[in-house]
């Protein structure tokens, strides 16, 4: 399997790329990882200017020699290029796996909405930097090469539709051309580094838009690294999710094993063809 890696948002380093490649060569020798040079470009906050980042995605997605496109990391920037990139894809792009999370959710949503490829929420090469991050990278490779049920979020059941996003990313996508149709889907969301009042605001905005979307239900992943406010908020993350789901008529289904950490599991978008393993 040939896996192309590009950076739709922020840059990577050649040193970390070498660590990921060395790990894959040892554990998944049939995988050929190809880091696009654009991964290492820098233009202020971004991994190169918008047109460079867009061109890199189109380049690898339209190349029939690649079997998968792996987004290298999140940050911010994918929303600025996702619509143009997806519009430029050809038939070769439809035969690929696309995998990432966090800010890459903008591209996952746009690809899924356009019915292009097999879209998956899941670990990225940048997770190599986390404590225990090698396991996250291996989980993504296990899914791309072997579709291992052990890599999947354990609540996934064959025959049910799913999608997963970072909460803040998805809240900013609703009402835009990047937002896919989530009718009859179980939606999983997670969050990191947001004050609870910001998280609460995002849940209000998201569930207000989704109350008529026909969701099959919502699961909450991990809400981590929450900054300490100047006074207690009065609710925890799950209580906030439960309250907004109840108010908007969305079924709250419990927790999900996803988040910005080394334990992050994979959620393929659409109709599941196999069930997750504990």
C-alpha cells in the first residue's frame, strides 16, 4: 500500500517524519509512506500558502499510484482550502482512504459530502509526538492496511452509519458547504483545550443546527486539557452534552473512545461494514 501524507493546515518536521517512517518500516513493511514536500513548508501559521496546501491535496488525491491520503496533523487552515480542493478531484480520488482528525475534519466533511473515497476519523502522523503516540500511529496503519476491528471505536456496530469530529471544528462547519448530511448517523464528538463556557457555546450552536438533521444519536468522546476558569462552571463536559441533546431532541448515547490523545480510535464515516472490538 502506498500512503501519501500532506499537510492541509500546519507544518510537520522532517525529524518527526523520519520517526514515523522508521516505525512503519519496522511494523508494517508493506506500507510505503510518502511525505509530500509541502508537509515541511512554512508560511506564518500554515504549512505553506493556501494555494500550495490545496495543490498538495489535489496532487496526491488525484494520483492513482496512491491508495490512501493521510493528513499529517491538525492546527488550523483546512477550512480555507477544503472546498476548492475537493472540487478539483478526479476519479482516481474516489478509490482512496482519507484519514485524519481535528482541523482535518473540514476535509473529511467535504469529502464525505461529495461521496469521495473512504473517509475516516483517526490518528495522524503528528500523534508520534504524544506520550504513547506510537500506538496511535500504528492503529491508523492497522486500519489502512488490514481494516483491523481492534483499531475501531468499540461502540461501532456493523449496519449503522457513523461520523466523528472535533466539536469546535464541526460547530464552525455547520451552515457551510463543508457540512455533510448526517441524517441517520451516530455522531461522535470530542474536544481539547477549550474553556467549558466555550465548549457549552459550541454545543449550543451545533445542536441547534442538528436538531432537525435526523441524527440517530450522539456520543461524547474525551474532553481534555480544559483550562481552569476564574470560577467553577457548574457542569462537567458530559452534563453539558446531555443538557443540549435533551433540549434539542437528540438522543444522547453515552461516551465514545475518541479524543486528542494516544488512545484515539478510528471512526469510518458512513455505513459500518464491521464492528469495533474492545
